[in-house]
């Protein structure tokens, strides 16, 4: 008798962790409630489908639609178990995935999903919201821009790809955790300034809370945005852009402290002196929602030690370059060496160099006039005693020295590193030092942007072309980002509670430990173990086997409050 043996493998890796965290949030249920269902749809609902797709994106580091169906079919046993519904071969086809993106692109649908998802996140994970941080980034693609389309040329490319059309992603995250609250996808050429108020309104609606501190960059400092926050009894802390009237007043504010008219308050953080500055109050007025508003605003004039050091280094670099350029203005005579023959031309050239490197008044340039007399024979023929001659005088100007004005350089140094911030928060609630420490600690949105642009999410470039698909895909990736962030923060929280560290996350360094693992490394720990679900068919019998988890994996599951059965039960047919 011939025995027929058939063995098949499904790579499980980190997919149960991703889907497990999604199930803790009830993400599939939330999504299905708002994504809707086609009347003839069978099998997975749209919520289950989307959750499985998120598992693919995070585990395979790929957000293209083209390979999802094949992956799902190759892992049908695992996905069917995790999603609670047997998989059909057509579940993850392009039409269904495109339909999900199209629904996610609808603003009302997306707003409802974000609101319900945040409520679930705070309920399950007890997220603290001490404040809200807002910012924007861009994402490019190889698209052909269309009128009124989402992908557009123009605007500042934060990806340093001005040659490609882009979209803009506005985001609001909870401080200090960095968990996303809300995101908006906007056309790439739009300015940031008018995009803050709509996002703030959505955040306020999602949180159902007033009196929070909103922080953002200088583009959030538009008077209209500050007035909106003050009108709704919220607070802000923003750096003032050095434009218009503020630019002229700023020099006076700095001089007041440098020259001793104002006494600086020292700002310390973790035992390090990070800044010094002072504050004053001013009254602001604006019309908000057809009402005249007057409020008191504090202006914080602050010198950052780190910024001053960076600017001082750049100043020295500019001085060195300017000195080299100035000395090169008047080279020794020679073939191809252009000479300056007029004093006003030399002065103009010197001024251009000083202005180019912004070192006016910091270098003293001295020069002298050189004249050379040359005797020449007149007329044709060979030189001789009787041949007439004439004398010609050639003039050139030569820079003799370029000296540093040390007193002026020191004076300039005192004026480096200064910024002005505005806040309507009372001083008793947010003292100057606390305001500066709070603003400097605003890494959370920047970190989120870094995560969404880096693998496994890899926001740029985008490989969908229609506007609804582009918007939907960006929003889908922010859902993946939320899961990744939750995995990271929950493991870190567990490690802090146990006062321990994780070992084994760094490939080739088994003894290296960390108390602050990234979500990417946590998921990678499962992938590196090559956890597989094996199907063995022998005659009429089918057996399933799952690769045993290592102690590292069990520890991670513990901190994520996920049961071991998430893996072991995959082997039950």
C-alpha cells in the first residue's frame, strides 16, 4: 500500500498579535458598522476584511493591493481562525479592497470611525490626554495631477521631492502617549494655516472635552487659530512666526533681555539648563463666529541653549566661508584671473558676500590700490633707440586683510537661539519654564509621521491612482499606525510596571536588552522566529501543528493582554 503524505505550511509570525490587538478594540465591528455591506456580499464582512488587510500591511511591510489576495489564500486557515469566518478564495480581491478604500475616503464615514475608535481605545487602554499636539506632513506619488485632485504640485515637500505631486496629512495626537486622535488628508498644494481649525473642531468633538492645551508649530500660530481656541475655552502654546510686525518687535524683545532691562528665568529639564527667558502679557482681539473676542495672551521670549549652540556653529561656518570668498575677490594677476579695477565695484562685491553669508558688521575688510606703470613702443617695426614709446598705468584693488570683529561676533552670539512663544494659558496653570519643557517634548506627532513613512507602513510612494483610493489608503495606513503604536506603548508600560527589560529583540545580539522597544521590533521578533502553521495529510487524516512560542513571545503576549491560545488554537481544525 502506498501512503500519500502531503505537508503544507502557513507563515503565522506576528499576524495573530496584530489581529488580536485589533479584536481587543473591536475594530472589525467598528469598521463594519460604518463601511456598510453590499446586498449580495458573502463571507467576511468589510470590518473583518479590513482587519485582515491591516494584518497583511504590518506583517508584510507592503500596502499595495496586488499581492493581498494571494497572501490571504496562502494563509486561509490562519486568517479564517483569527477573523472568525472561513475564507473564500475571492475574499481579498481587488474589487473588495477598492470598495473598502472608497468607503474610507468619505469624510462622514471616516469621522464616525475615528470617533468610535478613540472611545474604544480609551476604554480598553486607559489613554491619558494631557494635551493635544498637531502637525502636518506630506506624501508623494508618481501621479498625474488633476484639477481639484488630492495629488498636487506645490507647497513645501517634507519628503524633499518637489519634483513629484504630493498630498498633505494633518494629524492630532494625544500627549504624552502619541496615540492618534484624528487625521485629515488634504490636497498637497494647500497651506497649513487654514487646516488647523477644522482638525481642532473634530478633535474637540471626539474628546468631548474643553480646557485642553493644544500645541503646534508656527503655522498653527495664525491669529484666527489662536482666537478660535481662546473662544472655545481651550488653551494653546505656539511659536510665533517672525514675520511682519512680530519680526520688528522681536528684536526689541530680545534686546530687552540682552541689555538687562528684563530678568531671565532659567529653565531646567532633568538637571540640565535648557533655556532662559522672560514673559509679558498683551491683549489680543479678533472676530470669532461673528462675535468680537478680547483675551489676554502671554508672550514668552526664550533663548534655547541647544538652538544657540547650533546657530553659533553655523555662524562660525558662515564666517569662514565669507572670509574665503572675500579673499578670493582679488586674486594675483594671471591668465584668466579677473581683476577689480574700480573701488566702488570692489565695495559692491564685498557687500554682496557679507549679505550672502549674513555676516554684516562681523568682518572688517581692508584693501589697497595698486598701480603698475608699463612702457610700450608705438607704431610698427622692431624696438630701437629712435622708436617712440608711451607709458600706460594699470590700476587694480587688492584686499589686504579680512579680520574678525570679535566684539561684534560676541554681541551677535547673545542674540542667537531666541524664539517667541504665545500662550493664553494662565501663568499659574502653565509657568514659563513648564511651557517651554512641554513644547520641547512635543515629539509625539513627529514620531507618528516617522512611523507611518517608515516600513512596515511605508506611506510614500503611493501606488493607487484615483483620489478616493489615495485618501482611503492613507486613512487605512493611519489605522495600521494606531495598532502599531498600541503594541509599542502597551509593551513599554508592562516593562515599566515589572521594572524589567526585554532581551532577544536585536538580531545577532541575544543579550542586548531594552525597556523601550519599538512596535516594529516587537513584531519583528515574531517574524524572525518563523512561526508556522503546518498541515500534515496522511491518507484520510489531517493534523495541524504550530511552532512553539519562545519565552520572549510569551512575555510580549502577556504585556499585550493576549492569550497564548491566540496561537495554539490555530492548530485545531
